[in-house]
C-alpha cells in the first residue's frame, strides 16, 4: 500500500513530511531511529525539524502504522507494522493453549543491528503449566 493510502485509511492528514517518513520506513530493510530518518532527509537536502520527525513517529505509533522497538542502548527504533505471527503456549498437564504475540521482535532488531544479519525465521519453544493446573498441584 502506498504511503498516501496508509495515511488516508488511518484518518491522518496527508503532508509531504508524513508521506516521506512512511516512504523511508517502507524502503528500509531494517528499523530506523528518528535520528537516522532525520539524517536521510538531510542527505536528500530536504528541510525538516527533528522534532517533526519525532512527532510524526509518535502519531504513526498511536495510529498503529509503525512499531516502536527499544534497542539495548535505550534508543528507539521504528519499523512499519507488517504481518505479525503469534506463538502458542501449551500447558504440559491439561494441554490448554494460549495465543501470545511474538516476543521476538526486539531480539530480532538487536541481532540485526549487532550483526548485520537479516533474520528470515525463528523458532521459539516455551513450556509450562497453566495457572489452573498450578493451583491444583
């Protein structure tokens, strides 16, 4: 979907700055910090304030267009929301399943930033006992 369509669908006023930030995020394989987005603007001789970048990213996060990821150095990184998969927890005793969002997003970003690897897949195995079975024990 094109940046203008995304903004329109989310009920956000379409501005050049907002469409440019979406385009930058859309064309990036990795998540980007606000400072990196600002640097990309400056390298293309586009005048924008860093505060505008931050405000736009906050708006996009609020409207669930992007995901905000905390990296190990306390810096936030942003990426377009994509298809997110989920994981299942299964109780070892009663076999009840609980679906949870994937907790690996932050780890994937840390790995990518530290190693340059773009992860294509991961496996996450967690085992446990549900609260109901825990009470019975």
